[in-house]
């Protein structure tokens, strides 16, 4: 099912308005790769350029700046307080947002939107690309194991015997590793051939960086592939309080990350060239 987001307006929308942006905003090169990765299945690198998607990113920035909420549907006076952008300026700090311009089967354009990870404890928000897993399954497999990990942590803090401490540490570490593997097994990535893979299969390894699959790019591409949409261009930007390392600033565009996105984007983008070429003559 195609998830359609409302028109946010903008400089190219007759009913919209010209947005204003932070003074330090910088437009990236529209032809620079917005995301790329090597596909182990076909032995090729695949990439997706910005191709003008930044203008939709600018419109989303303006929406966040003026609406101060991720609620894309309700009137300003009816927004869910959990979706307030005030959360982005607190202890949690800002996060990445992304837009993907797509072509639908009927020839119309669709704009998909995503936020990285969770938003204020929420995995799913109406109008935004969902995660690559069933968050209810995640909660179910995490609850019991996390309780046991906490129990072992308390026991470890109270343990005086060195041998007992080592045993508890090994047990806690093993539980954490097992839980992470089970969580990674929940992720299902779909590419533009219509093929599905786990995180490990897409990465070609079980040594998967924490947070892989939770960024904007994989969320957007997964939704497009599952909705029979053909991506035309993608853009990601940071919004909110700068991250602790100072590598992300509000109002700036950034390409998909190398550590977590590149290992899976090759698989996820595979088949897109053929979709752009259209049916064979």
C-alpha cells in the first residue's frame, strides 16, 4: 500500500509560500550521490543522486520550523505533544530527516518522508516511512531479555568473588549478543528487483554496526520498493540541537552515512537502474 503524505507547500507550489532557512544553510550538489553502496548479489556499486530532491527537503525544513511538530495531518491546535520538535532541542538532541522523490505507476510524483531511528520513543508516525521491522515483535523479544540483563547487572554490582563476577559478566555479554542477533533477524530489506534480504545477508557479515537499517535512506528506499515506486532523487538533512560530536548542524544536508548505510544500500538500490530504464522494447 502506498503511503501518501500531504503537500507541504513550497516555492513551486502555487498554494504554498517561499520558505526561509537558517543563515548557515548550504545547498549540496544535486548531482552528488545521496546514497551509494556495493551490492554483493550482483557485484556492482549502485547509487542514487539528489536530482532536485533537496527542494522537498527545504520544504520539510520549513514545515518543521513553522509547525514545530511531526504531525503531518492534524490542525496545528490538535497536534500530538509527543510529536513536538521541542524534543529535538533537549537532551536527546537533533536527528536526521530525509525525503525521497518517487515516480508512481500512474506517472504522478510521490514524496516520501522519514526520520532516523525512533522519535520520542515512537517507531511509527502516520505519514512517515516505517521501520524495516515489526516494532511489536521487537518489543516482545526485548522485554524478557532486557529484564534478565538488568538482573545480572544488579547481581554483578553486589558480587564480591572474582570468579562469580566473571561468570556474571560472560552471561550478561552473551545475553546482549544473542538479543542483538535476534533483533537484527527482524529486519527485512526489499530491493527494486522485489527481492528480500536480512541485514546479515545484505551486509555480507554478522558484524553489523548498531543502528544499521534505522537511518532515513533505508527506511525511504524500503517503503518505495514495497510500494512499487521508482525513486528519482533523495536528500537527508539534520534538524534540531547539534549532536555531541559537532558533526551535524541544523539545516544542513548530508549524504547517507558510510558506517551504517553503505553496507546495505548496495542491495537496496539493486534493480533501480532497470526501473529507470523502463520496460524493454
